[in-house]
């Protein structure tokens, strides 16, 4: 559904020729014109990392809300609607409020060059500065040091989730260089929650924390988390927590939950927050079980899941997640971009999949054609065929196997298309 915010967002796209241009100069200028709303936010938790920052944010938010408190959240990208990026005291920003702050930022920018992410981040900060809440959760868009979210002088807490090789054209050619960019969110005297890292990354991040006198609260040194008999066991100097497994599926979510728990403990939140963090967190298109919408109506006895992962690591995560589910004939409806490593993505899941139905991603110029995806799946050892659409693939699957488990996967763009139809 289009609204007036969509028109302003379109205008904002034209303010800078590049999608990404890492510098904070334009942010400081616009924030100053807006009265420096970044200095008026509720206590900020700033989260960077390559993997798991969104899930960790979701668990922190669930924990804060489980303690009877409220949190703003700023995340990116969105899947179905831009409004998902800005949560005000637990609720998605309204169309009217979004239009108002976008308009205000567009006017204050006065036609100056600024990237889409920068000006929309200013809009998010402006909205959050004017709405009462107990905490503000800020997720880094890219990197950390020069990211548009890195404008809060003194957060309550910083968090760095696992760092790996990503976006070398912007962040550096080695994991150590990339870690240096992520470490740019560390502030003097502000505690840092650090998830387990490779030796290269840990060395850089820990040195930065030490140079700024930031208290380091690191996995493996100051806190430990493990899975024991299907439950989560967390331990730090305060004591031991024995909690249910995270609602977000997969072995990697235990580590993300550990970082969230370490953060909640450092903030001094009550015990009610700990179980809520692991059991109440939701994160769209991360092994999300669909429960309503046109596809569910089409296949009422099937079990439908949605996942937006699209690289080899995500394929491995999916394969591990399948081992946690009861046995059931499992099919994939897969659509991918032509920039992704489809062979690497599919290789880990082959043993768990009965067959794959390939689709082209609707409305996406960079989609892999369905036939190409189907061939790659066949080459990987899967029984595969192309389908006209997700709905057509689902009809074909359930005609043969009405009780199938069906995973729609391969791209956040495909996930966004499905969520728009199911919201």
C-alpha cells in the first residue's frame, strides 16, 4: 500500500548519486539543523557486527519489554514496508508520524547532498527523540565507525556480535580491518558486550576498548553460554541462568542470546527480562513460521516457513535448523539474486530436502531466472524444477504431499515479497 511517506522516500533517493558513501559530515550537518535530536534519545544500546546483530537486538528488545519497560528500535533494511525500520516504544511508526519526520528532515536538509540511509536515519532519530521510552536500540547499517547511526556521544552500552569478512569494498580487505571499522562504535568509558570472535578480530576490538577505557564484557572471558539438553545455560560472575532454548531457531542463536543476556545483566534489568529475551524475541524472515495469509489458505495442512538467508553460512544455519524440527517431508521454494553463491548456499541443505521448486523473484531485475536456480539445484544433487510463482510451486508440492514442510527461501527480496502479501 502506497502512502505519502513513499513519495518522500522516493525524493530522498535522488539526493545522492551513491547508495553508500561512508562519512559522518552530512549527518552532523543535518542533525545540527534539526536541533541535535541524537542528544535527546533515551539511553542507547548501539549494536554492530557482521552476523547476528538483528537477532541480538530482537532479544534485547524482548528482554526490556519483559521487564515491563519500553524500547525504541532502529533497524535496516526493511522487508515489506519502510515503517519496520522505526519502532517507537514497542510500536511501528505510524504512516502519519513517518511522513511528518521525513518531511521535516527533507526540508531541513535544504537540497544538500545526503544518502538515503543518512537522511532516513536522521528521521528515525528525530522520531525516537520525541517519543518517551526507557531505551533506544540502534542497529548499525554498515561497518560502525562511519555508519550513520554512530552519532551518539555516550550510549549506555555498545555490543559487537561476531565479525567476519563482508563488504570489503567499504570496510577493509581483512577481518582485522573490518573489525577495526566495527570497533568504531566503542565509546570512552562505555561498557562493551563482545561476542566470541576470531583471534584477529578480538585483538583489534579489545585493543580499541582498552585504549578508550571501555569495560570489556567478552564471551569466553566474562560470560559463557552453551546448549545443554535442549536448554540455554548462561554463566557470568553474577551466577548461572538455566533458560529455555531461544525462540529464534538455530545453534547460532544461543550465542546471540548470550550477548543479549550479558547486556541485560549489565543494564541491571530484573530476572523477568532474561526468560523473555530468549522466549519472546521475533525477527521476520529468520526461519519464521507463517501462520496466516493467502499461502496458508492455499495449503492449510502444510507447514510453511520463510527465511531470507542467502549465503553459504545461511545454508549451513538452515541445515542445522532442520535437525531441530520433527521429521517431515521437506521442500524448498527458492529464489535468489544473480550476485549470490547459490552452490555454496544449497550444498549444506541437500541431505534434508525432498525436492526444490525454483522461482524468479517478482519485480527484481537482478533475480536468477528460475530455470538457472533449478539447474544449480540439480547440479547440487537435488530433485528440482522451475515454477511460475511461489503460489504455483506450493500448489504443485501440496498436490503430491499435502502435509509437507515447505521453506520459502534464498533472498530477503523474496521474503519481503511474501511478507507484503501476508501482512
